[in-house]
């Protein structure tokens, strides 16, 4: 099917709007607009508290990373969005991600947008701020101060 055949069957294109075959042949299926799956992250400096890294697929998982106390060793979980049962919150400073086997508690400032994006499966990573890795605390931007993964065995051992 040629471009003209396609336009006859499905209607002519609008002026200044590339045809379907033009967009596909250029590999630009968004007609010159930015690709919605392009990498996006929050934060103007080197520290990015959360963001979306394109995978070529629907965002199926999210990595939540914190740091082993007193070191620069990362620890965390990667959860599948299909297991995210609920995103609880208190103001814009506390989030609780309810999973079947754990609760991920995220504390920080300016977390409203993170909550909304998690609920829409638009986040592929969340990371705690570490001054040893990113010197100079970001001011006026979202920041994640603490991430804790609470599991039933951890909760039961606390008392």
C-alpha cells in the first residue's frame, strides 16, 4: 500500500502534518513531538530522586534503592508493578508502597509527584539521597531522605 492509497482509505493528512508512512520510515511515530518514553527524571543537579528510564516496554518494574548505613553500598528491591497493591501517603513527606510481602516506606520532601507517577506506573527508579555520592544537598527540589523495606519477619522481630 502506498502513501496515497493509505490516505485514500483512511483520510487525507492535515497540512504540515507528516503522513503515517513518513513518520514510520523516519522511525518517529510521534510526528515530531518528543517521545513520551524518553528518559525523564526529577532534579536539576546530579542527584535524581526518581525517574523513568525507557525500556522499550511498558514500565513493568521499579527499582527502589537506599544505602547501607555508613557506606556507599546500594541495597533495595525491584518490584513488579502488578504486585503493587496500594500507594499510601501522609502529606508530601511520606509514602508507603504496599506489596504482598513487604511495605516500602519512603520519607522525604516534595513527594506528591512521585506518588502520582507511581500510581500511574511511570517510575522505573527511586533512590535515597546520599551526601557521600552527591555532595551538596539539593534545595527546593524533591529529596528522598530515607527508604526502608519492612517485611513481616522484620516487623515481628521488633516486638
